[in-house]
């Protein structure tokens, strides 16, 4: 059972990396057409009792759109 968990974490890491690269490529390809693409990774739980309050996440997303950043991480 232990190796399955390690395998799951490795698969999750590869998937996250692939998605990040894909969103960055979209961001670069569509920017000349005034289309903004961003990707936000939230580390931890979101909720009233979670690691991140929903209002704080919403504020972060609004700042990200204003700044036109392709990738941010909420820790």
C-alpha cells in the first residue's frame, strides 16, 4: 500500500507540471490576441475553517488578473 501512495504523489506531481506548462503555453500564444490565461495553484484547503479563507483566495485571484500573471501559488 505504501508504494501506491508514493506512486499517486508522483503521478500528481507530473500532472501538475504538465498542466502548468500547458497553461503557460496558452498564456504566451494567446497574449498577442488580448486573451489572458492564468493558472493558480492553491496549497492547502479553502473554506471557513480551512487553511485559506475564501475571501482571501478571491482577493488573490483579482490581483492576479489585474497583474496579468500567468502563474501564481497560494501557500
